[in-house]
């Protein structure tokens, strides 16, 4: 987009804005931010769409003046003057009629050509604006999931993009039809189950852009919004690094630690908080699929639903899918009674922790406070990006040290202590010797391997099924290494 | 209808703007509407062809020889319909009535085949809920079957209309009841596992079905014999228009079946597991 | 099917009452059926208006909590469904019924009992739809019912089942009515009335009926598919089993776009009748207007995907549908220009009907122009599913269809009821409606472009949408007041009931040649038609030469003398009074002039009740289906064996 054209577009937009708003100036006099105005494009797609609209708008204004003016003129001029006057009985005028068939046809041709041109231009990803950033955006009832397959990052409701570089988005929906719309960056495109859509957009300037679901998708349709944070390449890179950096472990017995325990017990089945881990990306994909399938198979009745990924929540600016600013106070309102912010939200309808008499959260005030402290503490720690796991040994011998790295990278310690305490899952002190005695005829190795592969295979009494994710990315060597590591915990 | 016949049988030239009978025109317009109805269903079938995520697939259940027979039966019913109208027009009432009943009977046999087919498919695990093929197949052919059923009822009604005397009525009731008794017992035999009609008769399960079959045959022929005697030369051409309208409907339903047979059976016969079967792609699965 | 030889016993004697409730229940008279259609759909118009006002109240302020999101979803679903299927379509049907036989010089429609059947089915279907409110399960998936949001998994309540089944009932009613009017117009025209001597409204009715007959089955198919999904577990629109939500959209809009023309063409016909009368000039370019209508109806089948520009059909499909949509603006423009040409050079009387007709042209033009903005797919990507679209189609359907229909109400009220509506109140009604309408819907263009999506029950306070929303709410109430003014007008005028006379507006078409209200048999003597606007030229034979002179080969040779005697059969001519009524002097009884009209019948009612019950039983109790089936059998058999006249 040449800057000149964009400027004229904006000037015209301002004119138009004045024209349309003239009658409403008084009423609209408060200080609105117009975050979703289509007259303030920040990228070539939206600019082209706005330019086209403004072009048609002025043509329409001309036709409007012609028709309405002609009509008013005719009514005034040919008003009945006296009784019984008999106008000339004209049946028509073929030449005139052909004229006013052909002239509109040319006007429409003048619209059709730039229209088709814009359709194809907006379809083609520009080749000269740098390497496109690939994003998968998935609509859920009622929030947006964003996946960066190249960067192995998963986040929700806040899309970070670099400025000046095309963003190629694959649009998908998990449940019903949604629509992906960032008015200042690009007109909408639907997210249709089974029908992947692809489009691209580009932010010419940094900023926080507002997006909203534009296809009616059920009870919380009005509250399905998101933000796009466009930042210069460097800032974007920083964000990427942050998203790969683990949270610092909370001090034992601190409110964060208590909040974390509460979170793991009540929230972690639907919300992932550690997608910075080595296998975080594929794990989260598998986890979302599992949550979704659980919900579908129960015909919408399961306590598990697809929940937004909460990794580094405190880096976001909103909660409840772009509905409110993220603050402790709003978070408290949201956690206690989500419906007061977003009626119909699945969290309140389905989650076990809301299965109380009044559908408020089934936690004490203190637990909620700790939970808030914990959630607000979800931010990149001091330790730098995730330590990568070394490749498996060439010889194929199980390697306990590598197993330890895998244990950390996959976030196993979130649920399993190395002592005897239960966090969510059993503590792992002496786990291998116990494992050998559980099922007759099944060795400890087989028992553990099966438990890692399919967590539902052997559920020990007193523990719940369905909490442990299926770590589908683990290779056989990885599993062997993990078991080798577990053997060292005695 | 020729001018001569009209004049002879007091059917007035239609007093309408076009000279066409209102009801006949209504039927044509209705059929145009019905074209859209079946068109939309057939389009749905085509859109969903090869899109089932699991079996049974068409090549596992479709039995082209059997359906070809039932298609032939339905096509023959159109021929019978033409003969029926001809008989009624030419005041050969008993002949016309015979062909009306034959049309209805052939239509019923077609429906019997459809019941058999649905039953067989269900046995093989194909139900309307099973997959997209089941969904589209059963609803499309089922609605066509509903059309045929209505047509059969209309034809029986027409047979009743051209048979005003008690004797004719008794003949009708006997013949129709007998025919359906035969059909019922045959279907019962087939559903108990036998393939050929001869084998059914010899090994028919249970006494009642056998009795049904025997009484059915007796009733059918007895009724036919009564009807052949009754009201042979009666004037019937004043019913010709009614029958012609019913016939329009009947031929249309036949034509729709030819399309369905071509699309759903012939060209789908070899459809198996969809090529490169891409089941429901979960979001993000790359 | 009738036969003299077979009778089945009557359970209830054939209705014969000429007054009282039974005279309405058993009626097969097109004028009475038109009146039934009219008042039923006015009732639903008021209902849908209340629904709209509730929505506007909720949206008047940001973050308002007047209605819950669940109720809001029900409100907009029902408002849309009711306005389309229970208001604009049946109001048009009321005019079809009132006017078509009168305009073509017929004594009734081709199938009077089928006509009654259509009405009863419409009534029961509309009740079935609205019963959902009473059981607290109103449909909540939008009037477009997009799958899979309308499937059981996402919509487990009975709401969408109510919706899909009542649309089925209403669809049958519409198709039956459409068939009836096609046959009536094709076959029951008075002698001499060739197709191109038919009034424009009759033409538009014919085109609309053809669209109904061809488009409604597609909706029926989509409905059956959704219904079997919901009730019997098939997988037409279940993505988990591979069902494609986009197919639903194709089906719905393949019906939905012709439906748009089903809604607007009758109003265009009404306006095309009003303008010539109050300009005292023939319609400018009659054949062009007719052909434009035909072309619109034809092209209306090739533009449906412009409702789906953001579905992701790809650039080729979007380009094709963008261009075809732009093309349809051409015949629409032709109509607008021809209407202006009609007023141009006329002798314009600004009566209430004329004001509404002019308002129609002015407002419809705005809607048409915003339609062109939508037709440009990239531009539409910003407008789709925003308030800009809401503004657009209300300009077309309210500023267009409703204003046109109100014009028709004022125009033909004296003909149907025999007394005029007050002009003073009528003009107040018009101006309030025009102002309220623009106050409601014009600001919506603005908030739509400012990014406010449709179908949201609330919005944040800081987006700059507050003022426009408040204005729209105020405008909504002004519209409500204007409708109230109309009701007051009807009441006050009814109290006075000043006889309107046969031809209060100096009309042009045959309906103005007979008494007001028309006698049961309409025309004592079927008129012999010679001209387009036959009655006008009968009143003004001196104008024929002037008019025909321009007419080329279709008209009489230039300078030919008009001989009254040749044009009207002697008997009527002899009894002509100065208004030239075809019916005056007729023997006001069935027997007069050997007129045979169909007797009354209750079987249409029985059959319609049976169909509705059978549908309703599908999702309640199966024995209800049994009762419905029984009524269907009784209705059909009784109907088949019942002679038209006993």
C-alpha cells in the first residue's frame, strides 16, 4: 500500500465520518475510543476495504442526490394545480429507459472492476514484506485460541504479531461457526468447523487492535472478543522469548504456592499454565482435543471443557475473552461468579468447582485470594527460556539424567512430588517398587510405561482419572528415560 | 384428449384463459415445486458423497441387481398407468380399472423392495444415524418412498371412485386385501431369512403366514374375477381428467426414481472408503 | 376430486352461515380470507414490534441488563422469523387475496378451498411458532438457524425444533397459496386481459408466487434435514460426523435470497399501482417494469452466496457472486427510474397512499445503494454481520416492504371495507413512521461501520456506539407511535364509516369498477377487457388514442375511433351508471346472472389443524401425531368427496 493512497483514504474517511456523525454529534459527544472503527485502517487489507467502501459511498451519494432530488423535484413541480387537469398520457420512452438501464450498468462496472481486483489482491500474501508469521486461530464457545506452529507457542484471546510482516492465519472452529474480525486490520472471515479458512493481514503500525467474533455463536456471543498486539519485530521477539520462559517456582507455603495447589486441583483439567515447557505445544494441542472430545461425548455435560490456555496470563491485558481489563478486582469478580461478567460461560456451567447451590465458586475467600495471587504471578521467571532436552542416547540405553530433564520439561512435577505427598497425582517416592506390585504379571517398567502412555490404564484408588494429559509427543526412548529417572527416586 | 372424445362425453372445453384445466395446471406447477424439493435432496446426497467418516460404505451394502429389478417394476407401473388412462378414456372401465390396480400393485411391490432393502441395510449396520451415507440415503429414498405411498393411495382412491356399485366395491376390497396379504406374507418370509419365493412357500415359518398367503391369493384372484364382471362397459371417460392428473404425479415420481437410481445406486455403487479418507480434522492438527 | 356417486357421512353439517364467527370459519371467499390474513398478520406485526422494542430498550444503553442474553437471542430470532414469515409474507398474501380476483375480473381464486386451507395452515403454523414463548422455549438460533449452532448439542432446548417445524407448516401454507395464485392469474383472467394487459400488482403477484413455489421447497428440505438431525439423530449438519455447516448456509440462502424478492416484489407491485393513480398517468414503461420484475426474480437465484462472502468460498466464487449481485441492481434501478418517470409530468395528489409510495421509493433507494456497498465483497467483509447490514435490510424491508404495504392499506381500505381511513391521521401516520424509521435505522449505518456486530445483547460503553444506539431506540418508539396512530385511525374511521364510494381515488384497474365493498360475487358480469388500465380508459375513452398512439403494434391503429359498444357487453353497458360499474344493477344473490360460487367448507380447517398437530406431535407426544393423522385423513377424504356446490 503506497502511503499516499492510504492518507487520502484516511482523509476521505474523516470526511465521511463527519458527514455521518453530523446529526449525532451531540449524542455521541462522550470520549469514545472507536477501537473497532473500519475508517481507521492500520494495514493494507483494511485499507483496501475502506478505500473501496468510500469509493462506492461517493458514487452512492451521487445516485442518492439524483434520485431523491429528482423525486422531490417531481413532487413539487408536478403537484396537482387544478381539479380535472389531465396530464399527457405517456406510456414510456424506450430510449430513455434503455439509457437508464445502461448508465447504471456502467456505474456498476466501475464498481465491479476494483471489487474483483481487491478480492484477488486481498487474497494473495505479499511476497516482498518479509517472512509471513504463521498463526492458527481457533474459535471456541466463547473465546479465541491462538497457536503459533512455527514458534510452538499457544495462547488465548490476545494475539501478538510483529508490525510490517504479513501474518498468515488459518481459521478453524472447534464447535459452532465463529467469525474472526479485527476491524482496523482486516475484514472478517468465518471460522467454520471442518472448513479451514486462510487469510492474511499485516499491521503497518504498532498498537493494540480490537477484535470481536462477528458470527452469532450462542449465548455469550456478545462477550467473545480478543485483542491483537502489534509490536515492532524486536518487541515481538521478546514476547516470544518470554513465552518460552518458565515461571519461577513459588516459595513453599506462599500464597502463590497455595493458589497453585488450588489451581491444580480445580482448574488445571481445562486450563494449561505451562505451555513454555519443551513439549508444551503438542501437549496442549492433545489436551485441547481430549477436552473437546470429552465434552462432545458427554453431549455437553462433562465437567471438562476446552478452556483458554493461561500460560503467562499476567502478560495479557484482558480476561474473559477481551471483555474486561485484567486486574485483581476483575479477576475476583470473574472467579466468584463468571456469569456476572459473561453470562453462559462454560466455566460456570460445566466446571465441578462451580457445581454449588448458587453456581458460585466452591472455594473459600482465602482460596480465591490465593488463586488470584497465583494467576497474577504467571509471568516469565528469571531463569530464562526452557532448558532444552538433550537428544536420546545413540546406544539406546536408558539415561536417567535425560529422564530428569524430560520430567522437568514436561511439567510432571506440577502434579507429582518426589516425596510421598500428593499434589494432584501420587508422590513418586519409591514409585518403581510400588509399581511392580500393583498388577500381577505386569512388571514395574510395563506398568509405568502404560501409565505414561495412557493415564487412564491404571488409576489408583483415591485419585481421579482424566487429569493427567496424554503426552503424545514422548518417544519410546523418552518413556524409557523417564522410567530410568523414576528408578532413581527411592 | 381428442376433440371427439370430449364432445362425445360431455366434457366441456375448459372455460379458462388458457384453455387448460385448472387442476391439471395445478399439478404441473406442484411438480415444478417438487423438482426443487428432490433437487435439493439429491444435491445434498452428491455433496456428501464419499464423505462418510465410517462404514458401511455404498459398495458394502448396495445390491444393484435387486434394485434394478425394483426399478424395472416401477418403470412398468408407468406403462400400466398409461394403459389405465387409455382404458378409462375409451370407456373400457373394467380394463382401465385393471390397469389402475396393476399400477398400484407394481408401486406397492416397489415399496416392498424398499422395505426389504432398508431392512437388509440395517442388518448390515447402515442406519440413518450411522454415517453421512446412511443419513442422505435413507432420508432421500425414504421421502421418495413416501411419494410413492401417497401415489398408491391416490390410485386406490381412483379405483374406488370408478367403482360405484356395492359389487364392484366388494371386488375391490377383496382384490386389494388379497394382494397386500400376499405381499405381507412374502415379506415375512424374506425377513425370516429366505431368498427365493419358492423356498419361502415351502419353508414358510408358521401356519398363520401360510394361511395369509393362501387367502391372499384366493382373495386377489376372486376380487379380480368379480371386477372383471362388474361394470365392464360403463362410461368412465368423465374420470379421465382425474386419472390423468394422478398419472402426471405418478410418472413424475417414476422419473425422480430414475434420477435417484442413477445417482444413488449406479454411480455410487463402487464408492468405498473415501480416497485419502480424511476424517474430522481436529483443530490445529497439522 | 369430485364425484356425484360417492358421499361420506358428514360429522358436522356444511357451514352456511353468512354472518357471525361461523361465516369466517367456513369461508372460502377470497375477500374474507384476505381480511383474515390481514388481521392475523397485523397481530403478529404488533408482536414483532414489541420484540423489537424490547431489543431496542436493552441496547439503548451500554451494559444494560433489561433482558438476559438468552432472552435477547430469542427476541431477535423471533423478531426476524415473525417479520418475514408472519408479517410481510402474509400481509402480501392478504393483498393477493383481496385484489387478484378483482384485478383480473374473476369471481374468486382458482381453488377457493385450497385458499382457505393456506390461511388456516398459516394461522396454525404462526400459533405453533409463538406457543414457544408460552412454554419458555422460544427459538434462539437466529432466523437463519445456522448449523451447527441450531443442532441439539449446542441448542438442547426445544426452541429450534419449534422453529423448524412451524416453518415447515408455514412453508406448506405458502406453497399452496403460491400455486393457487399462479393458476388463478394464468387461468382466470377476464376475457381480453392478455398477460400484458394485467395490472402490475397482478404481475408481481405472479412472479412472487412462482418464487414461493420454487424457493420454499429448498427451505423445506433444509428444515427436514435439521429436523431429522434434531429429532432422529441423523448427521446432516453434525461436523463431528462430517456434516458440513456450509451446506446449510447454501441451502438456506438458496431459499433466502429469492425470499428477499418474495418480500419486496408485492410491495413494488403496490407502489406501481399507487403512483399512476395519484399521478393520473399510466405507469411509465409498463413492459420495462414487468421485465425488470421477471429479471430480478430470475437473477435472484444466482446471487445467494453474497450472504456468504465471509464464509471463505474463495476469490473466484466471491468475485462471481459480487458481480451477479451488482447486476441485479440494474433491473432494480430500472424500476426506481420508471417510478420517477411515472410521477414526472403527472398531476400529483399527495394523498396518504401516495406519500407512502413516495416514501417507499426514497427509502428503498437508500437500501438499494447500501446493498451495492455489500455487493462489493471486500467492502462487505467489514460490513457483514454488523449493524450496517441491519440498517441495509431494514431500509429494504421496512422502508421498502412495510411502507409499500401501508400505502396499499390506505389505498385499498375503502375498496375492501367500504369506508376510507382518515387522511389527516394517515398523513400523521406516514410522517411519524418515516421520521421514526430514519431515526432508528440511519444511525445503524454508522455504528456498523464503527464496528458494532449484530446479534450482541450488550456492548461496551467506550466504543462510541452509545449515542447512535440511544437514537435508534428513540426512533423505534416513534415507529411504535406511528403504528398506534394507524390503529387510532382505523378505530376513528370505523366509528364514522363514511361510505367511500366505488371509486374514491379515480382508480385505473378493474377493482374500482365494482361496489365497495365488493359483492360476494365481485362482478355481476365478467368484464370484457380491452386495455391495460381498462377501467381508466373506460372512464376516459378520449385518452385512448393518445395513449395507444405511443403504443406501437400492440395498440389499436392510430386515430381509431373508440366505440364503447364494442368494448363492453350490452347488458352491462345498458345498466351502466356514470361510474361505469360492472356490477351495478346486478341481482344481489347467488342466482343472479347464473353466478355459481363455491359453497363454504370446514375441511380446509380440519386438514390444516391435522397437519399442524402431526408436526407438533413429532417433538411432544406421538399420540398427538396420531390425532393429527386422523384429522388429515378426515380432512382429505371429506374434501375429496365434498362437491363444490351442494
